């Protein structure tokens, strides 16, 4: 198979403007983007690593070649593009004619390369366009297609990326949201571990779910487990499963852990900072070697799981304090996404309000609305519980409102303070300071528990121990939902 170099004037003169535009589009893409759009294009795409092995192939290539992905992935590229060594040795971006015997299709290919930080070739990316339908065109190896390629009906990569951004359905138009979308779309196609950080209630689980939905594992399970909700003595069994009779109270049939449940899919480890320290080395091994051992067994079980971890804590600080395994931290922190608090994207609050109004008006068969001043007030509020607190606030607002009520500024202000300020002011003359402070404390505690629906999350917002939240809730007769 002959290959001509891109710099050849004869080739450049023969290439029509349609094909040139495609090459220009591809040349400006990063590998992240190429993988994102790859499954949406009829053109063939393969990516070859520095050792010459195929690490990515799209459906377009399989259609052109008449093969399956599993037949191509991992094989030596010399079996596909015989003159690829020219690219590897001379660092040339090359055109060539590639004809597939199995399908009889003739393609025009373009090979480009990426470099690592030392200037060595890191990846070779090959694009192939079907030119079989061009009339009166019978190329020989080394010839280059010269005209009449019609790409007017093709979907370009910019359209695909825009459509994928819309499909993410993240509520907001702020720079923060656009940045989140950027990172979600770039990391989703890869199986790399992702660490999502951010305050309680910002939507870390939503981001994790979007990563899964936009990955190659989207049709498989998305399993989530809250590390803080697992009793320490059962944590290993929950993660890795257990065999029959492994411990007192164990199921007679044994049980799969979340790693096995998520096999082939994605496992979300929420509040990873709460993972028992003594179990962290086993978790590291499970992630690193892709195998687990059930409690009560000595037989390792292979697993294929993509790991996403979430935390509201500073894991680096916990490592420095000896409270989190350093090796596990580095293994989780391969790709980090930080979700900023709601107070840093207040321009998104009106859109979120509209979204939650729509959801809960439908749920409770109402038609409640807010005035512009009321919405502005909610934009000024700090929202310590972030999006989750705003969501519960809107739900509570709709529940207590008339079916078609228009909510004004003063009413929102009153509800934000839970009506307690007015009540305390009217009655404080007959009460001592201790009693007044108790009423205020009860009001704050009720709001925190109601907005988070969890004593652990309420404790984080109030910056006190969970045991104090439970004790005070019992003292004031505040009902607590049973937590898993």
C-alpha cells in the first residue's frame, strides 16, 4: 500500500474542498473529542497506541472493514495499515488509499499523530472515508482521491458535541455549568477513575450519573453505595460480598457485594472519606487489580467496574492527617471534577426554581408561581444546603400554598425563616433567654433535617457531630427518618 505525505503539492491540489474541510475539522480535535464523536460518524476512526496496538475503533470503521470491534481492539496495527511505520518513524501526517477486501469498499485515509511531553509519538489517529461510490474512480495503491466527495449530509463534530451537551440536561447556563459539561463529556468515554468533590447538596451524584450515561457502560448497571451509611463491621461484606456462613447472621446462600453487582457497569462510592481506614488497602487492590475476594472465601473473583468516588471533604488533608490511605487517594484522583456550591452560580437559581416548580406543581396538582422579587430574594440567599436545600424548599413551598397561588417576596422571606422569627419576637417578653435560644435552635435544627432528610447531612451543614444532631432532635421531639 503506497502512502503519500500530506505536504505533497500534487496531493493537496487533488484534494477537493469537501474532504479538506473534514481533515481540517479532525486536525483541530483533541483525542477526548474524537472518542466522543466517534460513534456518531459514518467515517472510520481507529486510535493506535505508542506500541502499535489498536486501543480504539468506532462502528464506522467496522462497517467499512466488515469486522467486529473485538476483532480489532488490541491487535497490532501492522495488520491494518501496513505503512504505519512511516508515520511512527518520520512523524509525518499521511494520506493513503485503503481498500478492504471483505467489503470491497475503497477508502481515503488520513493519519495524524499526538506527542507526549518528551516529544515522542503517543498516539496515531487514523480517519477513513468511503469513496467507493464515486463514479469512474478506480484507484491504485498510492493514488489519492481527487474530487466529488459530498459531505453535505454529514453530521459534523460540533453538532454532535452540542447535542450531547443538551442531552446532559444539567440545569443552568452559568460558566460553572458549562465547565462541568466540558469535563463530563471529556472523561465519560474513558474508564478512568473519577473523583468528584464539592459541598453537601451540590449535585455530585447527578454528575456521576451523567458520566455513566455518556460512557460505553451506559447500558449496564449504575450501582451506588454511601460509605457513611455502612456499619464498619459490615463494610467489607457490602463491598466484596460474602460466602455462606461467613459470619453470624449471614445469608445461607451468601451474597454478592457491590463490586459484583456493578460488574460491567459503574460503581459510585459516595462519601468515600467515610470508608473505614483498615479497609482502604483492600479497596485499592480491588480497583487496581480488578478482582475481589468475598468474605469467607480465598478464591479471587475478576470484576470489570468503572469507579467514581464522591466526597465533601479535603482528601489531601485527610491523607496528611493519617486518616486516608495515600495510595488510594492517588488511585481515585486520576481525574478530578469539583462541583462548586450554589452560591457561586446564583445566575442558575431562576432556572432551578422553574425546574423544581414544574416538577412539584405536577406532583401535587398545583399551579404555584413566584414573583420576580421573590425569585430575586432566593438568589440572594446563601443556600448552605445548596441545590438539595433549594429543591426541598420549593417542594415545601408548593405543599403549603393554595392550588394557584402567586408567592410574593414577603411570603418567601417568612418561609425562609420558617415563621419562627416573628413568633419568637411576639412572645419573647414572657420567656427567658434560655427558652428563646432553645426555640431558635429547634427551628434551625428542623430546617437542616428537613432540607437534607439525613442527620449525617444535617450535621455537616450545622458543623456539629451527628450524635449531637440526634440527641437534640430527640430533645425537641423532631422526627427523624430511618437512615440506611
